[in-house]
C-alpha cells in the first residue's frame, strides 16, 4: 500500500484547518525545534512534562508524543502517567525510543512504557527498533549503526507483539502495520547533520495521528512531509544551519503542486 499526493495534500490541508493540539513529552534538545516545526506545519504544539499536569493535558490533546531522548525518573513517571491516560481515553500515542540499546536505562524504560500502553505508532532508527527486539543490538549514542532495510523484520516483530504501526526511519523509511507496508523515499542526507530531525518526524506523525487517519498512513504522511520539505529547502540552503531554517519556511508555505512533484512512496 502506498500513499498518493492528492490524499497527502488533503490531509495536510485538514491539519492546517483544524490545528490539532499535540502533547509532546520530548527531550530538552528538540523542544524548540519540534514546536516550531509543528507550528509551521499547522499543528498546535504543547510541551508539558510535569507529573502533576500530564493527565490533564492528555485530556485536551489530539495525540500524545513520547520521546525518551533526555530521561530522568520524574520524566519516566510522567511518561507512564500520560500513556496510561491516553490509553484510557483512546488517544493516539506515538513513541520515539531515542537511543534504545545505548544504555540499560533507555532500553528498560522503553519496555516499561510499552507494557504501560501499546503505542499507536513506534518510530525509530534501525538500531533503536532492533534493540527493542534483541538485547544484542547496540546503538551509537542516539545514532543508528544499521541501515533501515536491516530492521524490517524487527519492525514486523514489534508490530505483531504490540499491534503498533512501526516506522523504521533512515535513507529509506519503512512502515509496517500488519499486512500493510509503505516505503517512503523522500529526504536529503543533510538532515542527518541537524540534531532532532527524527524527533521532528515523530512529532509530525503525532499531528497526523490526531486527525484519526490510519496509523500507518499517519507515519507515512509524517515522514514524507518532512522529507519533501527538506528536498525543497535544500535548493536554497548552503548547509545544515540554513537548511533547518528553510525547512520551517517551506512547511509554512507548502502547496499541492510541491507534494505532487516530490512525493516518492511505494508499497
């Protein structure tokens, strides 16, 4: 199954009209960049991690995004509370297992979160996805040591265990959800030189999931939209610094013709 440009554009237009509230419990590194990217896309971001308010924030949000990039015990408690609240309210949960496999704290935390509630979508790089299936897989900090192609079987195993759509990001993004499979080929290599672009993609998946589209479509829309914006922005960029700024501008002014010209997906 693939997505088409017309449907993607209709969904982006709907997102811009509805501006769904996306509750992010994300890491210190990307709070500002993820919030700005969500705003440019048309969503309404909130970054709320206090244990005392996460359940209330989930109640008024369209989706919950959990990103374990900078962990502490208070944040872990907040993530569990928020995920349980989202599960009880049937709100979409998007989980980004940043650095899973790098340390026992990260890997064990993700497994605890997965036991709290099955996410709607799990998005990670190849090493992170593999580390959730095999203890033998190690990551290089928060970077992948494997190609996205090598983690497809791990993605299928996670999907079968938790009934979550699983997105393995990389030069090619692979999205698995039962019998449904989508391959997204948008993006530029320079994205790897900007911290937190994967986190931004996860936040985008949350924004699309808030519109109640099928989970694997939300994942594909998020990955493709960021990849297309990067391709367009790269034409006027001289490096990662200007690319990051231009991506925001492109997201803000994205149009249907650009989607038609750039979208590269297949099943």
